[in-house]
C-alpha cells in the first residue's frame, strides 16, 4: 500500500522550497522594518471564534471550515484565517493599550474545491495593526503588502481598492441593494437568493452572479461623510508614497468583519480562477463581536501559494557559496573541518558525505548550484586552497585564513 498527500494539499520539497524559504526571509525582514512583532496563535480555535468573527453567513463558515469535536466534546475548528485568532489572543491578553502591530506566517485550512492557486491547506503571511482608526494605518498596511510583492519579483500588480462604509452606511445600503436584488431574484443563484435577506452585500462577491449584479448600486456610492473622508485620505496617502490604485466599487471581500477600507492585490499576468495574491481591510467592530472592548483594526493576508505561482523568481533561489572537495580520502577530515569553519562564518557550504572522485564531486557541486569549488589537496598543509569558479572556470589559490572573506567578496 502506498500513501499520498490528502486531496487539496501539497508537499513542498527542495528545490521548490528554496523560494518559500526566501519568501519567509523577505517577509520577516520587511515586517521588522515596518515595526511588526511576531505573533504565534494555535492552529485550531473554539469554533465560535470563527463563526462569530468571520460571519455565519459567509462561504467560509457555511461550507469550508474543518470543524471537529475533541475528546471532551468541545467544538474546535482548524483556522481558516488568522485575524480572528489574533483578536481573540489580544482580548485574552487584556486588550490593546494604545496600538499593537503584529505579523504571522503559517498554514490555514478551508474545505474548497482544489484548483490552481486554491488548496485545502494553504499558506498565508499577514499583519494586523490594532488600536488605530487613522487612515495612515490603512496606508501602512497596504504598502507593506505591496512592497512584499515587489521584493518577490511579482510584476504588474494592480491594487484594487474600495470602501464599504461604516455600520450606518451599510445598513442604509443594504436596503438599496436588497431592493435591487429582489427585482432580479429569478436570475440569481440559489446561494445568492438565500443571502438577499441575511447579507445581501455578499451577492456582489458571487462569481456565479457577476453578470446579474454588473449594474448594481455599490457601497462606495452610499458612504457617509466620515467614511468618505477616511477613504479619500487613504487614497491620497497611497498617492503620496507612489503606490497606484484603482477603484473597484464591487470589491467587498468575503468575510463579514470588514468595514470602510477593503483592498486586494491582483497580479495581472497571473491566470487562475482565484487571481488575488492577497488583500485585507479594516475591521473596527471585530473586538466587540468577540467580547472585547471597542478597538479599531486593519490588516492583510498574503496568499503565499498564489504569490509563488505568480512570482518571476520561482524555482531555485538559494545558492551554495562553496562546495569543498578533497583530492583523496586522506583529505576528508581536512575538508570536513574547513566546511565547519566556513559555515561558522555565515557561508552556505556543502561537501560529499564519503570519498568520491574529484570529477564526481565537481558534478555534485554543479547539481547543488555552488558558486565555487574549494579543492583541498597537499597545499592545505601550507595554508592554501585551490578555488574554482563554476561560472567561468577561473581557478586561483587563496589563503585559508582569507577564504571566507574572499568568497563573500565575490
């Protein structure tokens, strides 16, 4: 009997995983630059955290959550997203004193029909900016996601932006959109008909009903003064830092906790049913929904599986600095000692795990993508090594005491 990974999941192995390791490094460095500390939350939560936080009338809660009872009969759910978990964690920790900025990275779980860029176990990198109602917080979060895509070589990205208003704006708009949808009830899908009364804005997000709602009134045309002022400030802030955006008046996102700003990053060269590489928005009411004190917040989640598919830098991204080869078995100990020393200096170095011919070692170095092969022979006793560049075949003698600095400088 042989086993395979469950449907909708992937094994990510070298060299493909080189991209993932580099993406993780880029994300961590970027979040540190922007002042976001690391947060780690459980992979599973009390089911109500997501049922309340994400919204009971969403696709995620209705159809996609992995929910189970533990041995004590408690209903638990594998996280389909992490914003609700972060908010729950902050409420449990006593709330947000002034402002709190955090970042995360990890697997999420949704029972969806697997297709290109959409999996049942998928990976997200995200940030949450809690405690600030300022449009500047929205701008900062949006910029961080945009810079992440830039640094990973994702080209021709369109930032799509909208505002769905404050609760009062949404209440008034719901009546407008509900009347519009009721006039077209017979043309709508079964799911959308069911949502007309409970949550009509979700119908704007329905791919199956895109043609029916193409001329529907939109939330951005029904904003109150405060929400409009906030949205104008967000757009002006993005313009000021050189990030272009386009207004997408039908963008509402698929989770119920959003208010005011919502956004998505869409790589125009990426062809898939699910084209957004990430997105997010403001969720000022989520703390109260989960039992906390009123606290504004804005965040984003980047879909790493889709970003990897859209990235111009896919495939091998890491490269060995050097491969240490020994001319014969008598130099294996010297080679291993040199490998240890070079690794301690911060270089990426490999060597054979047993004696092999010099030709075989060079083939191994080339397969592993080494920049240089350091050959250990009799000159090692005189403090020297022969170094060959695999790019152009140039060969030179380098003093062992200067070897790590020499490789780093090349």
